[in-house]
C-alpha cells in the first residue's frame, strides 16, 4: 500500500547509513524516473507508521519531492522489527568493518541474539563474533582509518596493539601513506615489542588476532623518510614522544 511520507517516522529504528553523497543522488534520480521500486517496511503506530527498513529510499523519496511511497505494513513485536533492521544493515554491500562490528554489538546489547545464535545466523564462528567486539575497543584513530578504507583490518590489528600513542599514530600514518600490509605492520609491532622494557614485556597480555603471527625479521619505518627497513639496519636514536611528534609533523608539512 502507498503511505504518505508525512505519516512515516524514521528516527526510531535509525540505521548507520549514509544519507548524503553521490550514491544517494543517483537513487534520487532513479526514483524521479521510475519511482520507488522496492517497498519500505513499516509498522503501524497510532495514526502513523514507524519506518523499519528503507531509510535511504525514504530520504531519496523526500529529495525527489514524492508525497507517498509504497510500503509493506508489518505487525509484530519490537524485537522482530529490530531483527529486520539488523538484517538489512548487515547485508548491505557497502557496510564497513566498523559498521559491521557496531551492528553486531548492538544486536547483542539489545539481546536480539546470543553469541552462538548470531554466529549461526551469520554462518560464522562464535570466536569470530567475539573478535568483532574486541575490534571496537581499538584506538579511535585506528578505527577511523579502517572505516574510511585506508587500511585493512588485519594490518590495523597489529597497530592497535602498540600501546604508545605517539608512536602508534606515526606508524598508522606510515601504513596509510605506504599501503602497508598485515605482514609489514606485524613486523613493526614485533619491533616495538622487542624494544619494551623487560618488566613490561613479561606482564603484557596477549592481543586477540585472526591468527598467530609468523616469525619474521623485525622491520620498522624510518622516522625521517618512512622507508621500511630491517631494525638491525636502522640507527638507534633515543627520542622522547614529543620530539617524535615534532619531527613527524615537520615531515608532513614539507
């Protein structure tokens, strides 16, 4: 049935979707030409309706100045509508790894599924589901780089384990600028861990990862030119974090 857009409330089951940009402009153009081909999913709410699925289509329909849109009206419990939202969010092809992890966390926090149920529904292992939750605990700058597609999750996982913030930020810039692989960042992490005081190395907790890191020759980027070299080929220059930050900023400004 067609429902007037003015009667649809869209913010109750809001999703992590982009409501601006070129892809939405294309959808607006398509709707102006042929209309909304895939109905939205709504649930009745008094005299109006609550949008469950189809937030981008609704935003595009508003931009296209439509008065009404085709909808499927569902009746059900709140948990069922949340499951529909989660399913649509998860199976979006453009979902970033961070959005995926956040959706999984939301589903578990809302008690829509248990870890085992979610793993079965997604055809993944329970351990994989738990790793998505660990991912969200990584430093914000690492998560932002993953979300923006500047570094892979596997490469970022090694940088997230570097606890010294200034050096981690330096390594992250090098990884983004040079397109570092997981093998490269694993070597950087290994190099950083080797330089830790023994008292810290002994009590350090293991970091969850996709797989155990393979032994390799430690490598690290040069603080001056960012060239990746074996650590036994680099000169040891004792510097405090503020000086590392200063030199790194100077390099970026050149």
